């Protein structure tokens, strides 16, 4: 038998109602910061009750690694939450679905679909470059005018995901695109309002007005999705997979029993919700990271200059950046990493659940325990990072000027629940930022304040809206006319 320290229970916060109300009732401290602060007092690992739910918060990298990787399968469950159940028709998607063979099958399916008609070929590169080019034209028409960068960025990223998921594209000003952007911001504002871990007695803390709004937005989204599904079914052809939706339809028609799944288990609801997940995650995360990137560049013009210098030296003016230039622009890649470190899109990941009685370190963890990994605290841990609160892209370079990835850098999570859009996101971030910084310099509109870097915590950590001006670095127009 194994002799080791006898198992102990975790330090647990005594007065959870106070914490609970801080989380849910508009306390001004967002939960990732509150948990980080509580970590200083209670240690890297502590328990608390959120409503009736025993929840363990992990603030340090060592234990995060244990539950995400070493015991990844044991902790691969997801909790039932009121708003996310509404969003995903009771977990018929991937992100909010509890662990099951069907979930595993769906994850693999989306993964391989993305690889097949996206990452694996140059098609995705072409799609992203087209959108980057449209975005640059839009900015060319709006030089030196203060504008909200979110609009152009969201539209560009939406079109990339639209191509992948629905094989379609919106023209600027399309009313359907406007309605997609409206319902998305409506969902982001109301889903798990305040925090994904916030599961306090809902009807009391969740204003009815918000619930109504969420339902309305979901309804608009579902009508749109259903229409896409019908269109796809009508034009479906087994031999040609045009997009993710086709790949899902093909799998739905394939033999289920041979996979150990029931014949009827892959419903139209699943197809819709998986497409909705890919679409929602694909747009919101990438657009948010790009907004953070520009906000930090406004604060750090020296970083912007250095990236532009790298682009000028390695690529110049006569051609556009492509995927094969990634290794030529290490400083840009380091800056993107630094943005993902200092402002992780999902600072608390999505809560995990222990699927059986288990342990973390020497502590006993009963089946059903919710586990929140505080990536924010891991990305700001002074034991892992020098001067963690400062924006220093060079920290991702080693002494020889080569890129390296510190172990405590986990912006996409890790293990069985790791993000399935990681390579897609990295590809988009690289192409969009390299195109933008080849063409333009970003600066703060005269008289306007620098963007607030604090962030609004919601289902994703977003910057507060800000305005930016762009200046062309080169007379592209004249050049094209020549
Ligand atoms: C899950 C980060 C882009 C699809 C996650 C998780 C994180 C994350 C931290 C949660 C991991 C966990 O709970 O342990 C990011 C970041 C992105 C990004 C930082 C961009 C900068 C994308 C894109 C897509 C996507 C582009 C798809 C098109 C998903 C899905 C899940 C997920 C479906 C749920 C996986 C599961 O529960 O099994 N992502 N993501 N993400 N992401 Fe991403
Ligand atoms: C974004 C708004 C959409 O309308 C619905 C949606 C679906 C999937 C969610 C995404 C939203 C937010 C970011 C999430 C993603 C699944 C994985 C991703 C939570 C709510 C992250 C970063 O974990």
C-alpha cells in the first residue's frame, strides 16, 4: 500500500454568503481578482460554497496542472448552470456539455473538421487574408477619425467563422450581420451575468429583464441557425463537405452504434448547438483578443514601433504577410502571447467538475465538486513571472532571442477540455495583426484618454470600449493606381 500524508480537507472560506454576494450582487471586484486576493489569505487552493455548490478554487500552476492534465479525465465534467443550459439546450453543445461519450465524439468531429477544411490547407489562410484586406480598406476610408475598433474587428472575425461553419459571408452593412452582432452582444452581456461561477439563487439576483433579453437573443440566434440548417439540408451532398455544418450532417447520418452511441443520440439540436458554439466562441474570443492587442499598443507605442520595424525588415511593402512568415516575426508572436497572458480571454476557464471521488494534492475532493482554475492568478503569479503586472513581450524570448513558452502560460487551458480553436485563433491573430501593423499605426485620438486596461469580467474578459485613430504608414492607394 502507498504510504503518504493522510488526506486532509481543504481550507474553506467560513462566510460564503459574503463571498457569494460579492460575486453576484454587483460587488465591484470581479471574481478572478477576488479569488486571487483570497488566495493570498487562504493559499493557492481553497474551498468555498457558491450557493449549495461546494467549489474549489485553484490559484497556482502546480495544482492546475494536476487537475487539467494528470487527472484531466477525472475533472472533465461541467456543472449545470441556468443560463448556459438555456444557451446550449441543456448542454447539447461542446463547451457546456458534461462529460459523455457523445461529447467526446462531437469534440473530435469539430476538431477534425477544422483541420480538414481549415488549418490543414491554405484555404483558411486565403479566407483570413481576404478579410484582413477588407478591414484594411475600411480603415483606409476612415483615416485619422476616432473610431471604435470593435466593429471592424468583429465583422472581419465573424466572416472568417461564417466561412468555416456555414460557407457564407456577409457584405458590410448586411442586416443579418447586424442582427448577429446584436444578439451576440446581448448574449455576452447577460449570459452567466457577472461570472460563469455565479450560480446563486437565480431568480433573486438575476433581474427578470436580463433573463428576458437573454431568451430573446437566443431566439433570434436559433431562428438564424435553423435557417442555415435547413439550407444545408436542402443542398446537402454526401461527397462534398463545404463547411462544419456539412461535416456535422454527414456524421449525424453515419452509423452511431459502431461508436457505442445510440442511433438516435445525435439530434438536430446537437447539430445546431455545436455550430452555435463554434460560431460564438470563434467570434467572441478572437475579436476580444484583437481589441486588447490594440489597447495595449496604444499604451506602449514602443512595442508597436518594434513590431512594425520587424515587419518592414522581414516583409517590406511589396507583399502582404502570409502564414509562412510566422517564424520571421517572433516579436509580433511574443506580443500576442503577452496579450493572452496579461488579459486572458477566459480568466477562470469554464468551471470543471470532479466526476468521481478524488484528490488534489493531499486534499480529498468528493465527486461532484466544482473546480475553478484561476488562470488570471497563474498568469500574474510573481513566482512564475518577473514583474507580472507589466506588459513585456520580451519575456517570451530566451537569452538567444528565440521564442519560448513558459510552462505557466496556459491561455487555452490544457488536457481533455483544452480549447479546440487554439490553432485557428493563433492563425487569425497573427494574420490580422501583421496586416494591420504593416498598413497602419494606431494612436489615441487627440484629447481622448488612453483605453482603460481594467477589463469587464463576463463570459469573456473584455476591454471597456475605447476609440482609436489610424494613420496610414504608406501611400498604398497611389501605389495601387500606378
Ligand atoms: C474552450 C480559450 C478561441 C472554441 C476554451 C477554454 C479556454 C479557451 C481557456 C476553456 C478550457 C477549460 O475549460 O479548461 C480561448 C482563447 C481563444 C479561443 C484564449 C482565442 C484567443 C476559440 C476559437 C474557437 C474556440 C476560435 C472555435 C472556433 C472553444 C470550445 C471550447 C473552448 C468549443 C470548449 C471545449 C470543451 O469544453 O471541451 N477556450 N479560446 N475557442 N474553446 Fe476556446
Ligand atoms: C459567446 C456569445 C455567443 O452568442 C454564444 C457563445 C458560445 C460559446 C462561448 C462564447 C459565447 C463565449 C466564449 C466561450 C464560448 C465557449 C468557449 C469560450 C465561453 C457565450 C471560452 C473562452 O471559454
